[in-house]
C-alpha cells in the first residue's frame, strides 16, 4: 500500500513537468515516439512475411544449377509443370492423406477426452491433465526418438502406419486443449434447457452440445491438419523409407532444390489466404442478413 | 453471504432420511469410457516409449548382436562428456531466440490487440498464413535472404556491422550463413508465431479502459505499460516463452540448414546418433537428459512466474 | 418417451414430500414439505444460497433429491429425467440456444416431442410475446427484455403443467422488470398454468405471487399470502427480509388477557396476544416489532394530542431523508437505539428536522411479537444481494 502511493506521487510530479519537455517543436521525433510500437510491430510482421515473399518470387526463377538459391531469370516453367520432379507430387499426396487421417483420429479421440475433462468429475483427473500437457511440453526430438525406439524394439515396419500413429499422438493434446476451452466456456444451463425442453441426452448432445462446441472442434481439427501436414522431426524418425512432403523438401536441401517446391509452397499459402478471406466474407454476409 | 442464525422453524424434522439416492454406476463410468481410447493412445505411444527409451539408455551391445539392459549408466557420463558443448549451445541459442521472439513479438501482438482497429483481421491472417507454406521451404528461403552475395549481407557489410558481429563471435568473416547468427535468426523466425499468438490472446483480454484509468491516475505511457499492461499479459508471456523455448531447444533443422558443423545443437546429435550412427543407447541417453533438463527448467520457470494454473 | 401426447392446458399441483439435497457435507435444502396448488402463482423467496434454486431444480428434474419425493399432478416423478417431465423452466439468463434463431428456439420443445407441423403454434406464440418480426434473428441480436420473452415463449409453447421461473427478471433494469412482472402475471392468469417463481427480490415476489415461501439456510421460514407475511412475520428473518421492521427488545410484564403489556427501556408497550408468535409468560423476553410506515411522529411539544391508548416512545430525530412520496426518519430512542419511521408527505411539520425532540406513536394493533432468542439482525440488508 505504502509503496504504491509513493509511486503515484512520483508519477504525478513527472507528469506535471512532462508538458515542458513535450513542447519541443520537433514534429518528426514526436510522431516517431507516438508510433514506435506500430512501427516495431510492422517490422516484425515484415520479418514474418519476408521468407514467404522470397518463396513466391523464386517460384518464377530459372536457376542454373540444382539449387534454387540465387535469382537468374524469370520463368513460369515450374508453374506449368508442378509435378515435373520425380516423387514430389507423390510425397505431397501422401502428406495430405496422412494429415486427413491424423486429423480425423486426433479430433475424435481428443474431443472425447475434452468432454470428459470439461463435463465430469472423476478420479485421476490430475494424472490425465498431466498426460495431456506433457506432449506439448516435450521437445519433438525426444518424442520422435522414443517412439521410434518402441517401434524398433517391437519389430514394427516403419511406414504409413507408424507415421499416422505418431501424428495422432502429438496432435491429440492440441485438440483436447482447443475443445476443452470451448466446452468449459459453454453455459451448462444450455444443456439443462434442452433437457427441460424434452430433448433426451442423445438429442441434447447432437442438437445443442455439439453445434455449440463445433468452433472449438473445428479449431482443433484445423490445427491438427496443419501440424500433421507440416511435421518433419517426428516423421523423420518414424517414416523409414516413406517420403512425406516435408521429408522430400529436407532431402532436396541436400540433393538440390527444384523450383516446384516453391510453387507448391506458394500455392498452399495462396489457397490458405483465399479460404480465410472467403470464410470471413461469408461470415460477414451471414451476419448482415 | 452471511448465514444468519435462526431458531429451527416449526417444520424442522428430525434428521431421519428415509433413503438416500445414489448416481447409478453406469452413469459414473461415462467419463472413463470417454477417456479410454485417447488416454490409451497416449499411454502406449507417448508414455510407454519414454520408459522404453529410459531402458534403452542403459543398454549395451551392437546392432549385430542386439542390445541388452546392463545398467550401463556410463553411457550418460560419456554422452555428457562428449556432447556438453552441443547441450550448452542448444540452451543458449534457444534462450536467445526466445528473448528475441519476445522482443519482436510483443510489439506485433500489441499492435494487433490495440492499434490495428479494422485492420486487425488482415494482420492476423498475415501472422498465421505463413504457417501454410511448409516451414522447411520457408527456412530454405533464409538461405537466399542471407546468401553471401545477397542484399542483406551487402548492407551489413557496408555498415561494417559484420565486423562488429565477427568480433563478438556470432558471425565469421564477411558472411552470415553458416554462423550462429543465421541459426538464431532462423530459430527466432520459426517460433515467432508461437510467441505472438498467446501474447495477443492475453493482451486482447485487457480492457482498454485500464490504460485510460492508469493515464488518469498520473501514469505516463511507459509507466502504464510497466505497471498495468505487462503484468496483465504475463500469462501470455509465460505461455509464449515456453512454446518458443521448448521446441527451439530440441530443434535440429535450423542448425542443419542454416549453420555449419560448428553450430550443431543437441537435436542434431540425437538425430545423427539415432538415424545414421545407429547408436541407440547414446541417442536415448541424450534425449533423456534433454527431456529432464527441459522439464526441470519449465517447472522452475512456471513456479517462479507464479502461473501454475497455466496447465 | 412416456410423455402424454396431448398436453393438458390446465396446470397441475406440485407436492414435495420430505425432499432434501446434500452435497457432500453441505446441506443445500433441509427436508421440506410443500404443496403448490394447481393454477397458483407461487414464489420461493430468499437470499442467494438459501436453497430456493436447488428446490426449483429438483422440481424440474435437473437435480435429484437426496431424500423425499416430488409429485406432479398426483404422479410421482422423483426419478424421472427432466425431458420426461411435463414441466418447463425459464432459466436465469434465459439459456437461449445461441446457434439457433428465435423461431427454432421456440420450436425446440415441440420438435423434440415429434410434433410435425410447428409453424402455426410457433407463430402464434411469437405473436403472443410480440416477437413475430424477430423470428429469424439470433438470440444475441435481441435486447434483454426480448430475450426474456423468448425464454417464456419457448417454455410456454409446450403447455407444461408447471412453469418454473428461475430469477427470470434478474438481468433486466428496474423499469423493464416492473413491466415484465405485470406481463408475466397477465400471462399466468390467461393460461392458468401453475407458476413456481424463484427470486431474491421481495418486491417482485409480493407483486406477482399468490403465495410466497420465504427460505433461509435451506429451510422455509414462513409461508403465506404476501400481505399476511408482511403484516404477521413469524421470524426476525422474515420481518427484516420482507421490507423493514423496527424490532424492540422488551420484557413481558403482564400476560394473560387479549393484550400483553411489555416494558421496553422506560416505556410501556401493548401487543395483541394473538400477534405474538413466541411464548410470552410474565418475565420473559420478546421482540416487539412494528413497520416504519405504521409509526407516526409528533413533535415533543404536541405530545399531549396523541390518541389515547397508542404505544409511545420518546426520541430525537437523527436523520431525515426526503424521497418524494414519503420522508424517512431515523430516530434515536434512548435505551433502544435507532428506529425507522416513514411519514407520508401529506402535511409536513416544519419542526421535524434533525435534532428535534419527538414522540413516536402507533396503534397497538400494528405491533407484532417475536421470539427474543433469534438474531435480531437476521435477514437485514440481504434482499439487494445479487442471487
């Protein structure tokens, strides 16, 4: 109490002297001071986007050697023939396939856990929470190496299934977190109201709980898809000779980077932005009508 | 709520409950059925492997003859003795990258939360969208950006900044690629969104009127930030630093793609021991040490920052 | 589903027998017997945490009683889940489904019961609550008063035997609350359904209900018609919670006749024996109560003109606040502390200002007697607490 009142008084004295300092007619400096946070934020944003711009620009490059690191001349060759590199589109298809199944698996299992945690009291709750939290607090390389050790010792063949198992494992926690937050913030009276209005427990779940939890489930699913599709470290340990898209890129960093990689990176970026923009516009229109 | 004492009203009955109802067992089992498949998955494919790995780390043998548990704890000492520089480097690089992420990410999160106005959604999309280009491709793009003959190196050279950084030991000669600077730069870039998003979430919850109230109570903008905004954003700071530091400490992609052999981190060692050298006990011991170190650091950090309810 | 296909339009009675609810070691509701007659407007009144909402939820089936039974229209429904009970609830904060529009919210109950064509009924119901044009809006686009009407429509469309209202007006501002009180009362009279209304607002309970049960600490303190409760409170809690009471510690000096003679400080007070809920033998302590608006003030100089036979107490005005229809005085009575007096602003005596010596007087018929072993402060300052 005493401490806070002291700071208040010191702040007050400085505040009264502030106008005399501020009156210096250096307009540019004042503008800079007022907007310094905005400028710094935009700078960071630039840092975040710069590599994407480079990827985009270099998708129109025609490199001389095997590596696409230096600008040579403009060409649309890679765009007209995106699958022109051996194995590239196959790895992309595999990655998409794994991402879809990993999303389905993690979303179903994770949503069930999230509902149990958010809606019921039971023993071993703390243990379950820890088990959910740990995979998120564990460096990927540790999970990757230990799971691969298990598969090795069990004599399980590395490939599609081991990758899928691993991806569901590390996506689960993220789904639980996303769905749990949504279900916890949901007013329990809504479900009671449904029961009060003659909805059986099954009907209540299908007609009220699920639709209201849907944004959380969708967020968890989207996150799972992105994490699975983009995962490298865990896949690197558990793929054997199977090549996903990130593994293809990793390999090409050693052997030579085809321009087609940039084409696919750019296309994914554009598709994602397009989806978000369309979604936002649709949401706005629905709100208006 | 004050409970007031009143004498027993007339209809008070002697405590003789006729029959006490209990929830049926079937209903009480519902949460366990919901938990079962997912938790089983985590136990079999997350927890059990960690135990398996612990046992692998004290095995000896060779690929041809097979490995056996011989309680060979010396693997740990050998691994630490040989790879302590990589351990220190991992913690150091990850620490610096986390600090940079906080430094760079805070203004951006603040910008989105309080200053972006109707541009908020656009900026948000720009933060998240890069995610959708595979991060390996984006990391490779840094090879172009930081290339020896590129504009960045040229600019730094003309300002003689590279001489300064070389003197400090974070770059070598007149290049940025294959130096600590490049690796830290890549790590910072890769995990920046993991810092910005939790920061934004906790900043967005702050009522802007609190800033006005602080201003009204004679706090200058800097004081308002130090005394009001930053303390209130602590949950985001803690979550963001954890989400940045943990993956950065175990990362081996940036060191592999942007660094040279002198920038190898512990992740690189584990990867090569496991996938190339096929020395499983050493790889297991190293990842066990890494896991223990990170869990210890995280626990201490969460305690210190007083946000245990984060989990 | 065992629900009767054709719902009855008239209400059913609610009979609670020995129901109680305990959570671990905490008892929310002590064993309680209560009968709500069919077609009546019944209010459960009490401060937050008194067990009134738990009682309501046990009737709705949202909470299973630890002991006892719930009967609706003669049928034991104690173990019936909420979706099989001919009871509907207007929830606190309404609990409107945010993902459905107003039309679908109102149609929800009909659809769950397998009613094929809901259009006509829903439209009629929306017209009844004057929300026809809002049918395709989402709940969050409506004002508080409109949401409240949707909640009522959503429940009433099912023609329940009993409508339960859990603080239905708590989220509305004062003016709207008054308006909705009258509206709900009108609807209840029109449809003839039994209403059970939970509230912490004593004024609301008294305005709307035929019968009020005042609850405190998981027990019903007193049950009766609003006027009866107000005039003849049986406990200090009811006396203080319903309106304001002056409670004076006194000793019985003469008992036996129709009237008790009490001694409070130096004054003698008379109390009709029939209005004393405590045993009152000579020498025992009782609390003599009187409502502030029943007490009149006279300047000490005019004390001689006070009606013969009135109870009198001398005092000094400590504070006077003018609130329009009346002036509220705080009078310091030597030996008894502070008493409240509400004077109608008909003829204002200019001498009645703070510091003036006055005499308080009231007809003995307005005095009530309570058991003196109770906490004299029970229920005071509780009614404004949010539930």
